[in-house]
C-alpha cells in the first residue's frame, strides 16, 4: 500500500513526553528518504496537499488532523475510532505492547495467539469491536478496524550507535531522566538508598516538570556512572481505582529509556522481567531494586556485555525497525 508523504501530527517537541516518540518517527522516516512533515493542531497549513499520506498521530492530539479517504492513519490511543472508520483509506491503532492494561484509556488483554506476529516487538490484530477502550469495555460496540501492539525505540539511528561510547569516561554520579512523583517512586527510592549508602550522588530530572533538549539528555546520560531503568509497581491512587496502567513491572510495559541508554553506550540495567526477556536476557536484571544496584556496579566495566547489548538495540530496536514493522503491516 503506497503513500506519497509522511505526516507526523501531534505534540510539538518538548510540550509532552509523547513528542519524543513523534520525534523518533520523524527522524526515522526522513532518514529513509520519505518526504516527512510534522504538524500539530495549532499549526495547520492551509495550502498543503494532505492526500495520499501516511499519518502518525495520538488520540489526544488529533483534533484538527485532516481526514481524507486516500490516506493511512496510525493512531496511538485512538479514543475515537469512529473519527476514522469509514472515512479514511486505512486506520490502524497503535497500542501498548503489554500483557494487559486497564486505565482511563484502555482495557484489554493482549492475546498473541489471536495476532499476526510482525516482529519480536510488534503484533497485528483485526478488531471486531471497540471493547479495548476503557469507556466501551463493558458494552462494546461492533466495529471493524485494525491495531498493532508495539513498543517505542531508541532515538538514535543504527549508524549513530557507536561501540566506542562503551568506553567513555563516566562521572561518579547518576543522572536520571524520567517521569517520577511521590506516588510512583518506590522503586527509585529503594535504588537511591543504596546510592546514598555507597556515596553515589543521584540527580533526577522529570521531563514533565523540566523538559530538556535531546542533546542535553544524551550528554548527561552518557556521563552518568550508570543509566538504570526502573519500572513502577504502580501508583497507589490508580490501583485503588482498579487501574493497572502504572503497574509497569507487572504488565510488561517496555521502556524506551532502557533502549536509549544502551544505544548511548551504557550497560542495560532494569527491574523489568519483560524488558530483560525482550533484550535476549543480555541486560542486568533484578526484580529487587536494592540488589539491582549492586548487580549493576559489578558489571559496569563489562564492555563486552555492553557492546553485545548495543548490537541488539542497533539491529532490532531503532525507529527504522519500528517503521519497517508499520510498512509490513500495510502489506497485510
């Protein structure tokens, strides 16, 4: 299924954490030679031909997206499928690659046996109703559309993943960039306590509170003593509502932070069993964050292991891989 242009439609850079996902798609498609543009609801050109395009957008950022029957639409968190069904050439929702999820947007279980496997990271399913949406789960409405379950990727191209970065001199500090608040930091706090015990300074930055440019995040991540990834066991407030969307350790959410850290030349460190298995059991993994700290310290100078992890990310976990998955879905 052909298209003439790629349109990333969504959050302007640094205005939302999902804008970094949009940036990954944009960079990848441009690298592959596609005519690629990035627009948003407040930046709608009046003299642009939107016919025969491949759109990538997000359900909370598509209010003013041009809809036409000659274009293809990949929509993450497609909270309003009817906006697209019957009005476009093809509509494919992008869902999280998790075992199951129940939150304000979604309520579904991923049954891989019902799906077509596109890659280790992407599964395709034809839907018969909108029951995967939280608001429709109890009384789903019949409707035919498509979805994929996938995860994000590093923001580097394969050619930018340089093995020499595994040998970079590191600071005696940990610079940690990620969403955190008093309700989801239990795992971080356990790890931080071991840092404190051993005299390792832990400096955190929340992108929701203080978004930083790519080059700054990459620079400090590369200087960090280690670059661990922490999956939360859940926000107690959300769990009290019966929601599981924040329970990343249990539901298997795959973080792009881990993939980025490895691509920057760091040892992969995680408390996520799902991420450990996806990365071929090559990363340092421990479900116990206290022990994870010491496991990481023991392996921080293992350059052969780091390069092995980098090779896996270079081969399988860049946006070029995710783009190829999208293109393969269009062949179905």
